[in-house]
């Protein structure tokens, strides 16, 4: 496996010439407005044989650096691993499950080793999408990926599946062969605080009431002056969901949108009625530790192989909280994986990964999710 | 620029203009980091404040719920207790009703033979009186008989029969029998009175009459233990359920007798005080220890040996008196005796209809 990375900056263009011109895959992550058809056509000319796979971000990861308003391209030439790309439109959140199933059905099953999935981050129910995908993928094939982002704007998200950027869709990249090695890890680093609240009214991933009161009002109360920056500021207080008596098996949910008209909040995944929700807040040290922990999990999953590439998909909320210190979490990952592992990735509106190497695949929020790859 | 950074620059560099052009971006980043940290701190402080307010509110709510729950539980407990008492009372009145019915039946059956025995006795007394008159006439004619022979025979027969004694005793026997019959009739009447002359009807009744018939019914329990002293005052008629009050009097009298170990006195007093009438049953028995005084009205509480008392008597009495709008007081001195006093209002305000059970 050979890898090279380059970056496109406004006014500057691509910072490096293309050398690995016979690369089979280019992972491309960039600011929403920058991912124009022209830029992508230009990128395709530089890597004529490559499949382009990527999307819009809330920040790009290149090495140990984190950037805004750039495009990061990571070109990969696999020695043996074959690739198959598929995409599927998702007109609205209700179509998420069906879209996941349809997408998985498009991927040939034979020799399928792993699936990377990217979906537009708004108007998609990530939980349903992942369930749909899992239901149609062969047993034992893992799924990692994320929801693409749009800075802290939450207006327009894109996916790229070897074609022009798509605004309401999901893309999957199948990795085939026996020499590819995959590891993955996923950790949060948020601490729950305050009381457990019963979800008394919700529909799918739309939350209306907690303990019989407007959830949006509650967020506004807690956000104080930050309420003006909704929905982005709601990411500062994600929800830990758990069933009654199962507080240890909490799943984190991040806010994607708010609707003042019907006082609702849309989350990146299901917020089922009858479950309990607890607000969470950031803990700087634990966020950075969480990223390192995710790297350790991913590395552990690789057994003897040293990861050559690490795809980092980290939640936009972490970036909002850590701000100028955001690179500390990427540095934490690099410290675990070593200088020789190429780091690429983006800040997302949701992460997809099994929580641990053996657990079932879930949609996560507010985590650092890492997929490590190498070829024997 | 963040005020802290501004101060720091003033202190360490003298003037913001002293910052070299190349460092402007750095200072701006430092300023932004300060502002971000400030915003973060304000958010945490605000959230902490909100949470503390919310938790305090929830805590209050929980406390309120707890108090409410305790109140409901106490109400439930009271309700259960009342239900239990009502149940026991029902059981007891069922029992009393059957006994009453039985007694009334027996009384009715006895009444009939007693009636004709009584009337026969009256006729018999008349016949005997006449026969004695005839006999007297014969005796007066006795000296007319010649000596020896017939006369000796008559005299011998009179001696053998102890005729003088017979003549005196036959009258005494008839008097005693009449007394006996009268007593049986009174007992039968008392039984009828005691049992269910009223059948749960509220009537104006003479409590003294009730006390007397009850004393007669329980006479057997009392007579070997105690002498009964009746100190009745002047009582007006009282609106009540007489058979139920009789039950109260019976319980108090039997308890009094049981409290007396060998020989004692049971004093029954009555009187009027203000708007109440009262009936006191005092005994010279063993008394009740103070610790138990609060429990004696509890259902199933008894100090009597197993099988001797149900522990229901006083609780039922309490219930009955309560139903009449009255109350029972008890004073006791261990070793000296106990006084139970039943107070009943003369002008009862209880809803009589509600108590037709």
C-alpha cells in the first residue's frame, strides 16, 4: 500500500504535485463550498485511475494538523486490495433504512473484507441507515464511517462517490481481498451530568419532550448566552441515552437541527420514547484521552500489522469544545500509532463504528472514530 | 482584544503598538483562546447553576411526593384498620344475631309450656285450697267418730302422712313453683329483650332496663365472683340501638367478673352529666397495667388465656359506642380495680340511616 497526501487551499490550489498517479483511490475531504465539480475534475485528472470517495466536513485532518476551508486528498495505491464503490440517494430521514439496505445490496459480497460508509449528515437517521446496511451485509463484515459535515453551519452536507458531490445521499466503499487488515476504535470522553430525564415524546430521531417539558427549552436554559448559536451550541451538551437500569450501556446522541416552529430537536440517531436521557458535557482531558484510547483500540484490532493509514472521523462537537487545542486529539492518535502511519480524516456530524472490535455496529456521536488499514 | 491580554501586553511590553507585525496573528490567537476559555467557563458556571437549581427543585418535588406518599399510606392504614374493625363488628353482630335468633326461638318455645304450667299451677292452688278446706271440714268432724276402730285408722293414716306438715308444705310448694315459673318467665323475657327486640332499630330506650336484663343474662358468670351493687341515677330515655348497647354492658360486666380473682364487688352506676348520660361499670379486680391501657381497644388484644377471650369484646364495644356518638373512658389502678365509663350523648347527631347494618 502506497499513500500520498496533498491539500488544496483557496488562492493557492494544490500544494503538492501528484506523484502516485496510478493510485486506485483518493479519499477527499473538504469545506462544503470548496468541493466544486471543477476541483473534483481537476483532482481526477491528477489521479486518472482513482475512485474518488469523500465528502464535506466540519474540518479536515491532514497528518497531525486540523484545517478549515481546505481540501485534503489522500491518494492510495493498493497492492492487492480491490475496491467497489456504490451510492444511493436518501431523500429524507424516513428513507434511511431502505437506503442502507439498497446500498449494501449494490456491493458484491464475495471477498468483501470491510465497508467504509459516508452519508450526508443532515436529514438522515444514522441509526436507521446503519441498521439497514447491517441487515444486508454479509455476517462478519464490519462497517465504519461517518456523517459528513458543514462546519458549524448545519446547512448543506455533501458526499462524493466517484462523481459530482451529492447533497442527499449515502456512499459505500467496499474493500475486497485477503491481504487487507482493518482495525477500528471509537471513544467519546464526555461526562454525564445532572438528572436522568425520561424521553416522553419523540419520533425517530426527532425529540420533542423530556419529562413532559420541551427539550428545546431545556437546552436554551442550559446554554444561556450560547442559545443564540443553536443548533451548533447544543453539541456542547450531547445526550447519553440508556434504557431503564442500563445506565452503563449509554449511547451518545448529538443534535443536528432545531425547529422553533414545533419546538423539536433533530438528533443524528434515534431518541426512543421510554429511554432515559442525561446531558453530557465536555471534559478536555478525557476528550484527548478518548482519541488516544480509540487509537489503541484500532491498533489492538490489527494484531501484528502496523497501520499504514488511519482514517480519523471525529465529531464536530469536539472541535467546537477543544477549539485551538483540537490538534491535541490528533496528536494523541499519532503518538499511539506512530509517525509512520498516515493520518487522514474529517470532523463529522456522526460516526459509524462498532463500539469495540467485537460489538455490533452502531451510530455514534461526539466520538473520535478511527479505522486503521494496512496491506500484508 | 481580551482585556486580560491587553493588560498583560501593557505590563510586559508597555504598549500594543510595540508588538511586531509578525506577532499580530499570534496575539490574536492568544486573545481568541482567552475568550474561548472565558465562554467555556461561563457555560460551565451557567450549566452548574441551572443544574443545581433543577436538582433542588427535583429534590423538593421528591420530598413533597414522599410526604404525600406517607400521608396516603397513613390514610390507607387507617382505612384498613377501620375496614378490619367493621369486619370484626360485622362478624360479631352476625354471631350475636344468630344467638339472638336462637334465644328468641327458645324463649318462644319455652313461653308456651310455661304459660300452661303457670295457669295449671293457679288452678292447682285453687283446687288444693278447696281440698284443704274440705279436709279441714272432715277434721272438724273427726271427734264425732266413735273411739277405736274407724277413728284409730284415720288418726294412724294422718300420722303416717304427716298431714299437718303436708298441709303447710303443699302451699309452700305451690308458692315456690309459682316463684320459679315467674323467674323463668322473667329470664325468657330478658333473653328476648337482650337478643333482638329491636333488630338494629334506633329507638328511645330505658338503659336501666337494658342493664337489668343484661345482668340477668350474665348472672351465671358473675354470681360466684362478685356481688353486684346497682347505684342507678335518674336517666331519661335515650335514643339508641338497645341490643347493641346491651352487648357493650355485657362485655363490661363479663370483663369485670373475669378481673376479679376470688370475691369482689361490681358496681354499676348511671347518671347524667351535661348533655351526656353515663354508665359506669366498676370492679374491685386486678386492674390493668398502664402500658396496656392504650391497647385494650385494639382488635384481638386480650390478656385472657388462649380460648377464653377473643380480644374483640372491647374493640366492638368501642365501635358501638362510637357509632352512638359517644365514647368510653377507662381508669384503672393495678391491684385495686378498673372503672369503665360509657358516655352517650342525649341528643345524638349520628346519622342513623347510615348505621343500619
